[in-house]
C-alpha cells in the first residue's frame, strides 16, 4: 500500500531528541529488569502505553509481578505512585477525594475543604479493578479522559503526567463486575501477562526479593513529558492511517468490509477513538525504536492490544468460546498490509 505523499523529515532538534529517547528506553528496560525477570514483551507494551500518554489494563493470573512492574516503572521515572486495592465496598470518594467540614480558628466559621484522594498522583495502580461496582469504576472516567476530578461542584486538575494502570484477574469471576464498555474504551492497551518461559521461571523461583536495591531514576517527570510531546510529533504516513481505518471498519459487523467472522461473532466494533489511540501507540513504538516515522508494521504489531478489548462479542461468540483474539486474527488476515 504505497503512500504518495512524502514525509517531511524531523527537525534536527527532534532527531537528537529521538536518539535520546531510544537511549532512555534502553536504560529503562535495564532498570526494570533488575526487578522483573523476563516479560520483555509486556515491558515493551507498557512503555509504548506510557510514552503515548495512554492508560493500560493488565490481564493475568495472580503472582506474575504485575504490581511490582508498575511500581518499578514509577521508581525508575521518579513518578508519584499510588495504589488502590479495589474491593466491593470501595466508594467513588475513596478514589477521587471528598470535601470535609473544618472550623476556622480565627472567624469561628465552618467551611468546606477538599481532601484529595489517591488519584492525585502521576501513576495510579488500580489493583483488581473489576472487583468494585461500576459506579466506583466510573469515578476514574473523568480523570482518565480529562486529567481532572470534579467534586463538590469544583474541578481539580491532576498533576501531569497522569496515567492509570489497572490489573484484572481473568480466571476468578466470583465477586467481580465486568468493566463497562465506556471504561474499557479509556484504556489504550490491554496487555496480556502470561506465564514466564522455563528459564525465566527458574530464575524467578530462585530470586531473593530482599536483595533488591532501589532503582536508579532514568528520567524525571518533566523529561517524560518532553518525550511524550516528541512522540506526538512523529510523522504518520497516509498509508498507515488508511490501514488503521481499514482495520476499524472491518471490526464492525454492519460494514461491507467486515469478514464473515465479524458479522457472526461481533455485536459492536471499534470506534474512532480506538483508531486515534492505535496511531498514538504506533508513534510511540516507532519513537522508542529510534525510528522517525510510524509504519504499517507498527499497526499490525499493536492492533491486538489496542482493539481486542473494544470488540463486543455476540452471544454466538460467547456460546462457542471464541475469544476476541481469534476474531482479531481473522480481521488481520482479511485486511492485509
């Protein structure tokens, strides 16, 4: 799929910054591997999500170091880190904060003061997010989409950068609440965390976590923001945009481009926001590799993590046990590079 429009080269300053970002990525991976053994693909997707200014949903069974991975990232970037253990009795105010009545010692009058909740941080870990009711899950929507919180009729901005990384257990369903589609759509990537390979597992089993030392910071929050702004300036050829749009339209059962599997197994496909986030993720993947333009290879590598959790499967798909990953495979087979 050739692109007729030439791509303007990056300015000299951006080219130098791109090299700096690729070097920072290598140092970040090295630091994280001081704590996390294996899981290189998961770490790559985590960094793509971070530098694309997105939020990530980690899906995996307990004991795979998902929490440790996110907290290690925060330490390597000097980010203010908060962790919320989601439970059935968690209330929205437990996340966003609430107003309390205080007495003014000078005037004797009472007034309201906003007490910020744990969402006021740079990196929020929402542990087992599907264990709390949808009303509480929805408390994160405004903060994830707009970077601010409204409480008591007043709007409070969250400190940039702000990212939410959530974890979800795929096997234990008792006492859990499915994430609403609107909530899922706010996550740029769904990252599947699988079991380690045999060599990595040997090292993990023999690893003594008490021997771990504090990680050396690689970037400051201000440097992270500067790199995120650089990522948004990475050129995207028209052919890449066309390929993304082709995948989006093929995911919708009422579209002529949809393959047979989609028409039979999908109720709702991916929307335009998914396309925007897929392009942003492609820009981040290219920048982290030190490349000055996004490519169709980036699209195909990231289509699954970005789009699969946005496909609403039909009853037929659920009855037959067909997963979103299988449907995405069919879409990629039909919409070729």
